[in-house]
């Protein structure tokens, strides 16, 4: 990966393009905030130098008194980001034909609201019912802009043109009416705002946000300064009791900072900061001058790898938000951390350093622009440090971190290093219950969940330091 003022497009992309094809191509790039320049037979692109348009907008759905705005319906239908009414009707009818209905979620109010929004084409009644649960909730539509739509389309075109097996030109795409896909990373644009924004709001012991989707694919986020109460009780299919609990004790989480003591307006301030951060990260991930070869050619391979890493890693934060209190959440934590480790480490294992409290504070928490969030996260890291050192009977932090690293190896089946004994990983399991003065004490590994969230939040807020391929934000070991 390199960075230049402008980069060269693949020669195949505009091959056999008519004058009208070229006019439309330049218009698409203009809407993506990309400018194009022709030099004889070669084409070059660079980002627009004027005021940056956002990729994501957070649009309020309520008046100052908390009631829904009179134009809420129009806001929810605005393009891009809303599927057609026919698609919405098909989604609602399809779910109901499968037996899915709000009645199935009785006793779980927020899940019931989500079911209603999916099973009814008109979202307004469901949103009104949501506000009856807690009138202090504030609702926003997270909407993608045309810039995100066309910037993502640009990379599909470049990727298709560089396909060695079946290259696709712009003329081919225009005549077929379809852009080349990116495989599993071809997430519909209307679904992108939620994962890029809400992870740090929902992936926490007591979330201060909940995200909803309507039958037409519109993304809505509800925030609350005092936090939301998680659903309790059994979910999923009954399979008996789990026999392996890898998260250790749960007492530590009950002593975390209380969201109710956070200042009024904090949830909105953090949402605004995350929207700005998401726009920064999306610019980093989609700017052609960031993703280019040393020869100055646009580089879809490295960009698409980074794009996939971001999508999958941020999706893991959403999964953490969904399953925070589940006994298997540690699997999700290590996947989220492992994606950043692979992105940074260039084949080297850096997980142990990612878990060091001082490294977390200096290179993750310090990137948070919101002072309240930074202070809150600092207190959590202090609690995390006091808890995980218990993993070693002698209180040696390096040894404790080595054992937590072995837990990742054990869970994900990572290969043994040359200096590791086969039994070390099983010995690491003993840290779950350590003898302490004749009694047993357990380590609360749930706090590692917060660590994963903080590293990904730092990537959102500061991608130029915390999401650079092959470079860790904390330097070489």
C-alpha cells in the first residue's frame, strides 16, 4: 500500500467506452467525490479537494419535546438507503408466512419492537410504541449518502476490471446494468451505516443504544443517556446446560462505571463523534490515493482485504453487543481482536501487546475524541488491569497476559510456537480458578470484551494510526 496525489486506473476499465460511457463514468465519480483526468490513453483519479461530503448522516426523528417529527415518514423514505415499498411489503409478508411475528418476542420489549418494524411496512406505529417504553429515548435514522453509494461502486468497477479470469469493463457494466460484486464483502450500501457507527454504543455491559431495521431496510438507532436494560432469559434452541464457561467470574462487570452517572447528553455526543469517526474511516477505506501500488496504480486487492477486515471486525462488535452476557462471547472477542492483529501484524502475533493495559490506554483510549468516553474507558481499563493480573498466582502481568493469549490459541486452535510446550494451553485454563489462601478465586475475562471494543473504536476514530496495514499503532515489539 502506498499513498499518492493521484493514481492510475486499470487500462481495461474504460476499454471500448463510447463518449457517452465516458460522460456517465465521470458523472458517477463526481458523485463519489472523485475527479478523473485523462493523459493520452491513461486515466488518473484523485479525491475532490473541496469540502468533504459525509458518507453517513444521523438524522433526528423527534422534536425537542421528544415527539416524532411531522416529517418522520419523509425522512425514513429519503434516498439512498430505503428499499422500495414493494420490497418492504414482500419482506413483511415473507416473515409472517414463516411464522415470525411480534407476539413471539413477548417479554422482550426491544426485540418486540424490532419484530414489529420488520413485519409492518409502516414503521411509525412501532416507533411510537418504542417511545412509550422510555420517553427519554432519542431516535435517529442512520442514512448512507450518494457519496457512499458511488464510492463503493467505484471499487466494484475497479475490482471487476482487474479480474484476471473475467475482467469487466465500464461499458460491460453499463450495458448490463450490474456492477461487479466483491463476494462476501458486497454488503448492500443501505446496511453499512449501522456497523460503522454503533459498535461502541451497544458492545458494553449496559448499552446506551439499540439499532433497528425496518422492512424497507432503513437503519434506525435509539440512544439513551441512562442506558438500556438487556433482555434476560433463555434464547435460541434448548440444548441443555453448557459445561464449559470460559469467561470466568462475572463479579468484575458489576463494579464497572455506572452509565446512569454519565452526564446528560453523553449518548448524543458519543453518537455524533462516532458518525464523524465512521466518515473518517470510510474515507480512509475508499480513497483511491490511499490504496495504490508503489508504481502509482490503484490497488483493489489490498483495499478489498482492508475493507473486508473492517466489515467483519465491526460485525463482531455488533455480535458482542447482541451476546455480551453469553458464556461463549469470548470466542467473538478473540475473533474481533484477531482481525486487527492480522491487519496490523503482517503475519506476526501481537495479541499479548494488544492486551497490555498501558498499551490500551496509550494507543487506543487516547484516540477517543470524546472526553467523557475517554474517562469512562480509562476506569474500565484500570478495573481490567486489577482483574487480569489475578491470572498469575504471583501477580506477574506478563505471565498473566501470556495465559490469556493461550486461551485464544486454545479456543481458535492456533498452532504452537517453537518454544511452547503442548501442555501450556491446558495450564492456562487453570487461571479460571486459582487457589488463594486455601480458597478458589476466578478471573473475570469478560473485561477482555471491553478491550476489543476499545481497539476497534480507536480504528474508527483514528484510522491513519490505528488501521494501517502491516503497522501496529504501538510500534515494533
